[in-house]
């Protein structure tokens, strides 16, 4: 599947609010959710976890999307979410033009974000408040494992 095909399929899934899933090179298993934004190089997903709860928003590189397909049993997932009283969350206005734009806009919208630097440090994530994004460098007020 070409990059154009992936972008087109993600855009259709977003317009039709279809539950999708895909693999990424950094994760075992599937990433599942509703596409809520498609930018030049990134997409934003309203994630649905394996316990069938909305699980926040994630931004992913389009180039990392592999095996994109409709998620199985979408009617079941939607019925379970509805029975639990979970309303579709409002999509945040995160700019999907670049990683810098994503972090800058997410940092203004949310008090805490999680950043995975999988290529540089597999298995490591940074959790905290975005202080600034300058010249390709992200400055964060980290929260360490002791929640300090």
C-alpha cells in the first residue's frame, strides 16, 4: 500500500467515522481507534483500548502506519462504549503539520503530554508539561516515575 493509499483510506475512515486498526514498527499488536485528523505527515487517532474505553488521543507518523484495515466488530465496540455512557470525545485542535506543531499545540491544550522517542530510545517515554518547542528541541517539565 502506497503512502497516498494510506492517506486516502485514513481520510475516508475519518469522514465516515469508522473504527480502524493498524500496526506500527515500534509496537507489538494493533493500534485501534477513530481517525480524527490527517495532516501532511501525521494522523491523530481517538484511541480505543482493549477494554473498550476511549483512551485519549495519539499522533502517529503516516510513514509508520502498516497493515491499515477496518477494526473487527465495530458495532460491538460502539454498543459497548454507548452502554458505558462514553461519549465520543471532542477532537482537540492539534496542528498535524510537524512534530513541533503537534507538541506546541498539544502543550497549549493539555497540562500533561506523553512523548515516545522510540527511534532514539525504544521503550522510553517522557511525561510532563511542554514548556517550549524551539528549533527542533522540545523543553518539558518532566514528571518522573515517582510522580515528582
